[in-house]
């Protein structure tokens, strides 16, 4: 058994990269504990395994004394001298012991240690392979659905999409090929766990990075994304190059690029709009496809009042408030929508104090350079 073990460890070291020495040391320590537990827990033992033959020797560590009172832990000076001529009283010597059936115990212990080390190595290999892919996009095949969780075959391991990270209304089934966002990789005693998401806002960003070369080249940048998975996302983009249309780049020829992303996300609508460093313009853009007449902002509180034509009020707010909710998350501003009739009844009620008037915009329809993404280009 021992020679076979050494040969097996040599093979594992070559094929799995497991250190033979580390495994042997672990076996020795485990056998020491096993001896103390099964034979005599008062004896300090030292287990040594020959690195070539695999032969196991068990030594009892005994204190050298003039007169032995406890033969389990002590040895007389005279007997100790036969083993180590230079030893003196107060020292220690190793006495080889041969417990019955210890070979069987050793075999079982060695097997368990090797299995554990293989498990640890596999866990570390998987962890190392995926930890650098956190916040990236990955392809996988649905393996099974169990208790609301979706398990994904990633090739080397199996990832999990918890219920809260799934797109509402999306019903994945075994065999489906999907793109997923690597949200986290955890290394636990149970093994490496790859946590995946279909609902994370960053999945939208990664999909655009894959489909829009101008983003990868740094010509177009994504400023922010607000997402309600399975329903709608708003994406704010911009370009530092004046001759580049960032919305057009993201949409692609006849909508080819954005349509692919929409299809990948199960029909989730995409609003692509222009980011502007002027918060008034950015807020107006974010509320697309609604037309905006006026934006009043409070820089200190990051709050705004947006005035829209009365016939645009429901469009600006959106179904169940979705449009304004996503716009607020996209811009980072609190947005309060008002119709023009309500605003003109008492304009002063919506104006800021004199020391904050510089934050209030003039009529946006007369604002030079205002860009509002048109419906036919940015809503899918």
C-alpha cells in the first residue's frame, strides 16, 4: 500500500500540481492525531513516512528521568543512553512503537487526506480561474433549475444564478445558452462558488462593450445605467469626439447592435440618451422620449423640478412612474415632474431662492446645444 501511495502522489504532483511533500506532511500530522486518539492520548508521538518507500514509523517522545514513574511518557536514563548516548536527564528521546492495526488506520487516513487535498486543489483552481473574471460577462449553458435557483454549466465548474439575480418573467430551461454577469466568486470549505447575475445593471454595460467597438476603443463612453430587469433600461452615453454620434454608435445600422442586446435580455427595452455635464440638460435628456420645457435645479440638495407640456406629462412620468424613476437613478437627481399649466399657475412656487437662482434654467427649447435623444433612435 505504501509504495502504491508514493507512486500515486508522484502522479498527482505531475497531473494536478499537488505538492507531494505537502500531502505527506499532512498525512503525518493526521496520523499523529489518530494515534493519540486511538492508542494513548497521553503520549506525544512523531510519525515519519519514508519519502521513497512510503514506510511509516511511529515514535513515542519520552522524557528522560532518573526513576521512571510513568512508563507511557518517561524513560530511564540508562535505557535512553542506548538510543542516544549524549542524552541527559530532562531531555527527550524517540522510542519506536508498533501499534496493532495501525497500518489499516494509516491507509484510511492517507486516503482521506489525499481526497481532501484533491478537493482543496480543485477548489483553488476554480477560484483562481474565476476570481479575475468578477465584473465580467461570461457564457454558460443552463444545467438545471432547482428551488428557484438556476445552475449554469461553465465548463470547468457550475455557477449559480440566485432567484433575486434573475430577470423577472424570464424562464430559463436546461440547454439554454445565456450571457451572464459574474457578480462574485467565493472560496468556502464547501468549494468555490461562482455567483452569476442576469439582473445586474453592469450586464447591460458589458453587453454594450461587446457589441459596440467604439466603446472598446474609448471613442464612446457609458456614463451610467439605470435598469429595471426584464422591463426597461436607460443608458447614458457620450463621446469626447464632436464628430461621433454616441447614440448612433450604440444603436448600430438599422438598430442591429442594440437589437441584439434587447434580444439577449429577453426583449427588455433600451433608452439610449446623451450624458451632459450640465445637470439640467442631462435631466431633460434622461426623461426622453418626453419633451421637456424647463428644468429647475437645486445643486445643494440635488433635487429638480421638471416642467413638461401637459400632453407630455404621462409620457415623462411613465407607466407606474417608471420613466421618471429610471431617469432619477440614471442622473443621480431627485426629479419632480410638473405640467406647464400647473407651473404657470404659480411659477414662483417652483423657483429657487435668490442665492440659488443660477441653478435655474431658462426655457430649454431656447437652450443652445440641448440634445434630447429622439424616440425613433433610442427607444426599443
